[in-house]
C-alpha cells in the first residue's frame, strides 16, 4: 500500500513551486550543478532533465535506451516526515499509455495512478486512480492546428455517483506556439453554470523550451504552459475576478547554447530556489 492516497496533482506540486516545470529554478551559488554528462551544446545536441532539487525535496528522472522515461523518483520533505514516490510510465508503440505508482525507489511495478486514452496521436482522456479505481478524469480537446484548446475535469457526483463535469481550462495560443493565456472555469456549490474563476497570462523569451523533447512530461506531471509552449516562460500573471490584485511571477535565465542551464524565479513575495541538472543522452 502506498504511503498516502495521493491526491490529484500532488506529484507535480512536489516537483515545482509554480505553474511551470522548467522555469522555477536557480542554484544557490549561481552555478549549475554539473557532472560528466552535463550539456556541452554544439547547436545540435539535445539535453534531458535529470534532477530537480528544491526545499520540498528532489525529483530524479531515469531514462530507457530509447530516451523514454523509465521512472520518476521523488523524495518529499515535510516538517515531520520524509518519504518517496516512484512513477513508472508504461509505453506501448512508442507512447505512454499508463503510469504506475509505488513508494519503493527500486520498484519495477506498482498501483495504477494514471491512464491515457488517445484519439489518433493526441491524448484525449487522462484517468486518475485511487485504490485501484478511477476517481476522476480529464477530457482534452484540440484546435485545428493540434494545440490543446480545452481541458475538462470530471468527478463523481456525491449523491448520484454519476460523472459530472466540474470545471475546465481554456487555452489561448500565440502564432509562435506558446500558451498566451489559460482561463479556468468552475462550478459554485449548488449551481450548474460554469463561472470564470481565474486566469494566467504568459510572456516568453525566444529560446527553445527543452520540454518539447519530452512531450509525455506534460501529461505525467500535469504541467501548464511551461510544458506545452515552444519557448521558455518569462512572466506569468495570475488574476481573479474576485480580487483586484494581479500576482506576477518572473523568470530570468542563463543559457549554454540554445537550452537554459539555470534561472532565477521570483514570485514577488518570496524567492524559490530550485536546482536543475541536465544530461545528454547517447
């Protein structure tokens, strides 16, 4: 049995401090942690995320020979406890079809955690498991260019046990292939109508987002614009109709060639320090 019944999104939340996977990081001494396999960019080499370290713990990604993800090992730190979770992606015909979850870092199998349905080459549904049963799912819709346009969330109605659409995200894209805005809609208790609850607007640099080399991370880690966009996020501005305040998170990067090797994240209220290590896969 797993250490806890992990709520939806908990693994992703432990990986990063904000909405993006590749953005909220910098080293404490302004030097990226390195090893013999660290990127030496020649304009053609590609790098792959290997380790993310933050005050909340660390995440290590291991790869198969074909560069697919073998496992994602996460160490979580709390005030009272330290524990690990392991995600084990399962691939069929070159694409991830499900993900297992275990609490042993050496595990080779585990309990169902995620499952993916496809329409053509696009993920159309993400099913979430708890205690070997689906307790919620997301339904994804795409625009004519193949970019995600809507992501609807479904859960069980407590009274009827029927599936119910509880909310959705709507994505607006730039011609350059970046998520310009993500609007969130939900239902208030006792009402059937969807209401606008919040939005996040993004700006970007012109450098290539390395996430594009690992598109499965967008569904394995439930990322936002940082997982989906062609370039790296510079700012994300969060607003809500219930508040006049706009919270803006900013990101600044240092690059080695065309990929970022370190960056500084600032939430405007405090600074989050996260270290990234990259490896070049053979």
